[in-house]
C-alpha cells in the first residue's frame, strides 16, 4: 500500500466468521455492529471493506435491488487522476481491487483496465497544472505522462489536434461493469459473514442514550452501534431521519452511445478515455462505438424539492438539445462522430457537493454515524472511499489524511441553496481544475463581517475560507485582476509592498472565521490538559500553542489556548482558537472525549467574533493610542492576553504573531468590529498604517516556520516527525495518544518535515510536488511560496529522515522542471524571535 507516511493503520484481511446471506425480504437480524444503508457502489464497497478490516457482524440494507440508484446506469470509467495525494491513493486502491476482482476465476467481472486516458489542454496554464499533478502523483507511486498534441493523436487516432497543446496521459484508465462490481463486493462481504437485505427500505432512525441506533425498516428493526448513510441521491431523505442536512445536490447528467465506428475496429486496439476541459465532455469506447458524456453550461439540478419514491432503476427524460454547445466541441475533436448514429441516450441523477469532493467520514454533530455520499465519480473512486471509510470506522483514522473528504469541513453555511449554486458551477467546470488562489464566483458572500464591504471599498480582492470572505490582497485599481496560473502571478509585487509596510511600519489585517471556543467549568483545565500533548498556559493572562493527537499518536488538531481570569465578562475560562474550517471537527473531537461527570461547557464564539491583526514595529504605538492599557513589553509581553477596549470596542487582545513582527491579535465582537477598525485606522494614520491580506500573511508565516493545519499538520505524521517536539510534554501522566506516541518515538520517524530553499523564481512549490534525489523520490512538498522579506522561494515538505539535515541538496519536480531545493534551518526570518519580544 503506497502511503506518504506509512501511517500505522493495518488492514487485517478478511474475517473468519461463517458466510452471511443475501435476503430478498427474509428474516433479518435484530442486532448487528454496523448497518450500511444503500446498496450502490458506496454501500457495497463499505460493507466489503468493513469485513476486510475484521468487522464481519455487519449488514447492508437496500430499499430496492442492489445498484438500483445511480450505479446501474453509470458510464463507469475508472481513472487514477486526483487533485491531491489522498484522491490519487484511494483511486489506486480502487484499481488494484477491481483488477483483483476481475481476475477471480470463479466470478470474473468485465473490467477494461489499462485502456489509458488523456486529459486534453489548449493552454500552457493547463499544461502546468498537469505537470504539477504528475509531480504530485509520483509520491503515491503513480506515473502520469505529460504529452504533446501529436502524441495525443497518436494514442487516440480519432482525435484532431486543432486547438490542442497536449494532455496528461494516465495509463491505468479503463471502465468496469458497475453491476458486476457491486455484486462481486457484496458476494465477498457475505462470504466473510456480512448480510445483505434487499427490498428493505429504511424508514426511520432512532439514536439511544448510549449512542447506539435502531434502524427502522419496512420489515422490522435492527439495533446497531454504527450507521452509515450510503443512499446516493436519496442522501437527504436519510439525513432527515437523523436530523441533519448534507450539502449534496443532484444534477441531471447525460451521455450518448453511438453505433459502431469502423475506424475503432480497424485501429486494432481499444480507444483511450478522453476528458476535455476545452469543450466539457468525456468519451470512452463502448463495444465498437463511443460513449460520450456531457457537462453542458445549460445544466439542471434534480430532485431539489423531493424525489418521487417510485424513481427506482429509472432515468430522467433525454434532453440532448441542452448539450448542443458541448456536442459541437466533441464533433470538432472527433469528426468520426458526425458520420455515426446514436444508439442510446442515458440521462440520470449524479450527486455533487458544495466543494466538488465527496463526503466520506463522520457525520458532523452525531456520534456513531458516518456517510459516504456526494460521489460524482463513484465507480472510479468507490473502491477507495469504502476502504478509507471502513478504516475510519474500525480504527478511528485512515492511512491517509482524509480532511479533503471529511463531512465536517464546512461549518454552518452549507445550506441547500448554496449547495445548488456550487454544484451547478462545479458541473459546468467538471474538468477545469481549480488553479491556486482561484475562487470561483458562485455563491459568494455566504459569510461576511461588518468589515467586508469596507475592505471591498478599500480595494480588497477576496479569498474564501470555509465560506468566509477574507481579504487576499489589495488591488491598485478596481479593474486589476490576476491570471490564474501555477506560477507567480501579477499579485506578487502588491504582496511585496504590503509586507514591506508591515515590516517597516504597521499593517492591519482582518482574519475572520477563525474558530474559537470558550471553555468553562471546574473541570475545564483537567479536560484540556488531557486533550493536548503539551502544556496549558499555567497563569491567567497567558497564551500558548497546543497540539491534539489522535489515539494513534498522530496530529489531530492545532489550537491557540488562552487562559482568562474571571471578570465582569464571565467566569474563569479558556479560549480555544483553531483553523477557520476546524469548527465542527474540533467540536466533535472535544465533546466526544468529555466525561459524562465532567463539569465542562464548550461554547462556540466563531460567528460572533472577528480578529484584527495589527502587526509591525509601530503596532505598539497604534494600540497605545486607542487603548488605555499599558502596552509596554514589560507590562504585556509576548504570549500575553488581556481584555480591554480598542476605542469604544470591547476586545480581547493577544500578543501573538503569525507574521513574525511585533503584533497584536485583537478579538472583537462583530457588533463592535467597525468601531475598532475606525479607531485603529485613525490612530494608524500617523504611522502610515496599511491594510494587508491573506497572501502577505502566507508569505510571512513561511519565513517564520509556522505551519498550516491540514497543509503541514496532518494525521499521517506525529508531532516529532513534524518538528513540534517543543509542544510535546511526555512527562505528563496522560494525554490522548501518549501510549501510541511513545511506541512511535521508540521506532523513530518515517519522515521529517523540513524547510527547503527552492532554486527557482518562476513558480512556488505547490503542496504535493515531489522532492527528489536524482531519480529517486524522497519526499513531498506540503506548502510553499515566496518569502518577500528574505527574498527566497520557500517550501515545506516531508522527506525521508536520511535527507532531513540542513544543507542536504535535493530537487523538486516543479511544473516538470527539476529545480534545486536545499534543506535549510528554519525559521529563515528573525530566528531568535527578537522582533516579537521587543
Ligand atoms: C450518467 C452518469 C454517468 C456516470 N459516469 C461515471 C463514470 O464514468 N465514472 C464514475 O466513476 N462515475 C460515474 N458516474 C457517477 C457514479 O455512477 C456515481 O457516483 C455512483 O454510482 C454513486 O453510487 P452511490 O452508491 O453513492 O449511489 P447509488 O448508486 O444511487 O446508490 C444508493 C442506494 O441507496 C439506496 N437507498 C436510498 N435510500 C434508501 C433507504 N431509505 N433505505 C435503503 N436503501 C436506500 C438506493 O436504492 C440505492 O441503491 C456517473 C453518473 C451518471 C448519472
């Protein structure tokens, strides 16, 4: 199994229980460990993989026959391409599994593995993207090839090279029979002891005080520890039964199958798959014709206001007129299509989520409830998703960091209307991958603060963080825009100027959406001490950075914890601050570890408060002008926290700095945010205060060696591998993950996080890029960018421990070029931390 880190999750092989059964409507078990609801690829794969992880007392219930939702009519292409390593890894698992199933001598299934596939490109920017994805996939043991237009046409003899630069070749691509695949998975699961109940609709769910469930079906009840929602386009019917709404929307999606094309028979080999971001279609061989699927601009949501209960094994009416724009592009690329008749048209519902990626993992706010939903490429990915979900259910974590799939990654804004807008946008851009810092226009302004329009008037270009609009940089003119690219873009000089202002005088930046919990109660200190692997701030008025581990000793979360005394604003309390997207994730993790007899209350302040960051050598002068407290280094040193007023705005101020300059994090209730902003702007005039945005923050944090949760801080690595030793206190009697961490520490690191100086001025090293020693792969970049104060191209990456020493000369595969990358000692800027302490 290829993993980035070799995380210690072991698959255990199939269970030893006696063979289970497949029951049309016969007698059901009344009790089991897991009930998987839905018998498409998602449910069948989950059931099979649970048995592979050793849990055999598991059942699947399906309202009709297996595969009677979307799965039966899928075009069923199986590809290895993914936008990140987790996606590539899980797709590789699908391919490995399907190959193994296809070669079963007793029950072979039809799988055209290895036809190959090409993603086309007509711009250099797209080609750069493919070069990056090829570099990224190498770390997962997958070799893509970036090829020119002539080579595309050589490998796919039906295509023209007009308006084509080249493409990305994936040699593993193919297609599979979806019904045979699901039957094979169900058969193997049953052989291991699982049971499958067909024609058994789930009509209700009841959760008990001990977090177990009763699943009510039309044929009786089943009590279980854990339920899994694998209901495809009926996801929210089941969601409603447990009181949740999932941000999943169905779109109508069509493909046609042609009559035989003589040139295909004559070619003597199967045609590779095509994915076309130029004209938004895909294509594969079907018998001796072609199957062409469309992502038309004039697309349609489906089932938004409810789904006919009788829509089973069913299709939507054909509507090829809607796809004319796309058809023309396909005809131009493959002229043979113009001379052949259409044999069949298929139009069926396909699910999309609010950010395009599936939702596979724990259901937010629920105990013992998981989902595997929003699959828009479920045949290709389903094998891998079921594998990662089963690992999460059985072991609490999977071998890869699954944040890109985690259902808790959206907090509070993922409603049905926004999901529909984003689903439409995503469908319209199916094969047009997001460029770095590309934020698409649908559904914007979902979460804002009173400052959003103020910053917009100041020229802010906005990025979106967990739905929040956050200033990215400030434009010199209203019509200024950047060209989306994997290289440095036109914002480079603007960011440099913002940083210069911060470094030489003072800057102000709004950081909204930052997650913040207030934790109170007589057991709050003992509880938090158990949750983190380091030390809590010992005194009131102090702040510290802390890390939370999972039970495998791996990094779960990162939090800034401030300790506040009792005041007229409230009792003694901790403020727990973590990444903007972590709210539901961290809330679940904390509450699930709370003892029933512990006196601890956790209250989210995320939507009520916003941070203003005041940074730079003049920041003390500015804050002193607007707040009556003593802001000297002696009275308010580095890592202090206090409640005060900024002008007339109540605030909680922390002496912490992500930029590495003297800085104050000013937490203000949203109702007073504008007042605080006006006061700071006015006081800042005397010191040339300038606004700065998220890109400047990103550059400065790279120079300072600070990490980003879910870019550099991953469940695949422990704190020692990540270089966070100073935040671990092994002398504590207990903390979550301690025993596992002791074992890991004794074994030594599998990888180490290093800082690299990259020898290129053309492009930043993007997360996922391969770090090489000669032709050998030795590591993976986690994040990178230009350090404007140190004038260096900086990257962080996990590399084999043998190559982690400062001075080691390596290379990064940067957009197809091997560029030098030297391991350097971090931080690169103010390593003695003098600036923040002055
Ligand atoms: C036209 C088209 C072409 C496609 N082409 C491809 C492709 O080339 N490659 C690819 O990878 N993907 C493709 N897809 C997508 C892929 O088919 C889906 O991602 C996948 O089939 C979804 O599987 P699922 O198990 O999540 O959902 P489904 O197949 O819909 O299964 C859900 C199951 O849950 C059951 N269920 C629902 N409610 C209940 C209940 N209350 N009780 C019990 N059971 C319930 C349903 O009956 C159903 O059987 C295509 C989709 C379409 C529409």
